[in-house]
C-alpha cells in the first residue's frame, strides 16, 4: 500500500470518527454537562480530529509541491478527504459546547461566524473534492488548504 493511500485512509477514518462523535453530541445521544466543561466520554476524539485537520492539511500542501512528492497522494480517496473534513466541521458546529452546560448552546449559536461562513465551508469542501477528482495535483493543494481553513474555523468557533 502506498504511503499516500495510508495517509489519506487515516485522515478519512479519523475525520469520520470525529464527525460521528460530534454528530452524536448534536443529536443528543451523548450529553454534555451537567457542569460547565463536562464533556461526554471520549472527548479526545474531537481533539484528535482537529489535529488531523491541521497536520493533514500541512502534509497535503507540502506534498503538492512537486510531481514526485504528490504522486503517492494521487488516489481515488483524495476527494473524500475534504468531504470527511466538511462533515466533521458541520457536525462540530451543530454539537453542544460543553463549556456552556447545562444551557445546551451549540457552537453555531455562539455567533463566532455568520451563517455565510458555514455555507462557504460546505461549498469549499465540495469544490475541493471536485478539483481533487478532476485535477488531482491541484486538488491536493486545495484539499490541504481546506483542511487548514476548516481547522481554523473549528478552533475559533470554540473560543470564548
């Protein structure tokens, strides 16, 4: 198995796991609180997904620098990376902020970003997936940039 495929598979797995965890919080399956800052069990999953967004984005951007370094990452899985990142970011924004427990305020309610930013994040995920499918090397760069952008939005949405 190529190194690039292992990296892409790992990124997709970690981001999808983060999306499922955050989605479970958003759906109320996992509850925050009752005290401010009390996270549901497994809160480290979100931290790992955020690190994957940042370091995965940096790795993809650096890999896109030349034909030789990008070759291992030109794979059918590449378009799925931005979609998995978008799913994680969307689920995170809709999940409840444990620091506002027991009030059950969602990250999206904090008004850190206007709704247009969330829509742009979704459009950018689809655009990155399209570019990764049509022009893989350019898609590699754009997907890496998207992961870093999504990481920034997820982190900034949680600041108080």
